[in-house]
C-alpha cells in the first residue's frame, strides 16, 4: 500500500480534501467545456458572416478568400480539439494524483444510488 493511501485512510479530512479536489476538477472541466462551446459558436457565427460577405465578391479574389477562410476554419477546429484534449488530460492527471477518490467515485457509480 502506498504511503499516500495509508495517510488518507488514517485522516478522514485528507480523504475529504481529495474528494473536494476531484469534484473541483470536474466543475472546472464543465465550466471550460461550456466556454469552449461558446467560443466555438461565436467563432463559427463570425466566420459564417465573413464568409457570406466575402462570397459576394467576384473573380479570382473570391477563390483566395474562400481558401483563407477554409484554412481559418480548419485551424479553429484543430485548436478546439487541442483545448479539449488538454482539458481531458488535466482532469485525468488530477484523478491519477488522487486515485482513492477516483476509486470511491467509480465504486459509488457502480453500486448505484444509496437506498434509505
């Protein structure tokens, strides 16, 4: 048994702190995911507006503008995916640091809600 697990077992306040840290990480994850969704929506709307106005132009310039817009859209999608991966990684690292809290939470999910 690791030293961390034995300390947590002897100190319920440490176990509670670990649970609080894990719960806070989940709250941060949810908040950031909401923010990512808002940024995605705003960026997509702005790109659509710019693209619509750019499509009104004619000639060779139109093709160049479409190319630049498509590249910008691709970059946006890649950055959003990268941000999501970074967020997931950060939460996984927090869960790895406090495995006892993750084990308790997964055991509670498997057992279902407690009956009174």
